[in-house]
C-alpha cells in the first residue's frame, strides 16, 4: 500500500465537507491507497483543533508510525508543524510521552519471509561484491533498516522545534541527542536553538505545510496569516514556462517560488472549503486590508470562487 500524506488529502477534495474525511469523498485511485486506519488517523490530526485530546497523542503517534505514516521524511512537514505545536501546548506531558517516542516500531509493514527466501535463492552471490551484499539483502527482503530511527528522529525534530524547556530536557538525553543531531532531510540545524515557526523563510519548501500542521493543532489565525504571506510570490507566476531549463541560482529560485506560491494558494482554497474556520479567518484578514497588492488579489480570487455572491471580480463586495 502506498503511503499518503496528511496534507495531500487536503488537496484531493474540491467541495465543502464535514469535520472528517470519508472514503467516498476521495478519488478512486486515492481511496484505494489509504487504509481505514490511516484515514482515521488523518482525521484525528486535521480536526484536532476542534476538540484537542492531548492525552491521546502518544497513542496516535504509535499508530501513525505503525501505519507507515511517518516513514517518508519528505512528506512530514505538516506533521512537524502539528506535533511541535502539540508538544509546546502540553510541555508538562512531554516527560511521560518520551517512553512512547523512544519505543516507536522498528518496521512499518509485515515482511513475507517465504517470498524473501525465494528472491535470495535466485541471487548469484558469487557475482556480487562483498561490499554490496548487505545492501542487496535488505532490498530483496524489503526490511527497512533504519525505519525506527527515521520515525523517532522525525518526532524528535518536532520536539526540538517546540522550543520548550521540557523539550530541551528531553532531547538532552544522550541517545536522543545523538540521533537528533545527525543530518536530516529538512535541513534544520538541530545543534542550534530551534527557529521560530513564524520566522521561517517563506521560500523554504515546507513552509506552507508546516503552517497548516500548526493550524490543525491550534485553530489559530497566525499560521493562516503566514500562508497568506506566501501569496506575494504571485510575481513569479510563469517562471516555470519561462525557465524550462533554469540556469543559475536566480532562475532556479524563480521556478521554486512559483511552485511554493501555487502550493500555498491551492492549500488555502482547499482548506477554506474543508474548514469553515479557515474561510472566516481569510475573510477577516482580507477585510483588514493590510496585505500587499499581489497577496490581496490572490486571496480575493479564492473568496470570489467560494463566495461569488459576496465578492466580485471588479473588486467590490458587500463589506
């Protein structure tokens, strides 16, 4: 079964839905990729802010890991924002949660050993370099060698990002510190103090997803403001077509910024449809009129689509 990210589910829906995602609301190809357990876990995270249950967080972590939802680092930006916010809001519970974090499963799927034996028998080990045998062995039997470390490290990074004294104390334990301070996909400098999640550069690829994770955990306005600030990158629309083979850092950055803009506006539209609270916050931010011209126009395009009776293309509304 293919894994599916929490935020990816947001981008699959095109109509308002109640406070949960159901299988029949997903496109057939996506509905077949997600298990009932993954769907339940996704709903728990995405609508956590409506009824926070922090005491269930350790159980959720364990189940999400078991279901393979923490295994792919590049898909964990929204999880980082979510978990960091939950950790920060419940710092007094962190010490008792560490047992669960330290004991995350070593593998996320069952292995068919009978099939693995057949695969290994078919290999001609005489023609394989000794240095490659270990690699090939694990590839053939589908054993994820460092999966426990990947899951645990991702959670520890979220804990580090929470920036509380409880988190600093927890990650000061040598085995955790050693694991945390290795290289990570997210390019966070975990040997230093964690960055403010409000202050991360909007051009950081995972910025919008991190902000949505924070909103799922808190329901607060600030993460949505941060996503809306990305809409200023509308000035880079067309860069992908203009620079089909980008040369130099300037052209590469232009293409990247267009991608980040498109991700941000699509996620805003989807979340406005899914969460009435998001739409309300977006309207409030729009009415305050403190946005740049490009950000305001981009946000207005969403409001026109979702509330055509109220917001008009000519710039008027019933405000």
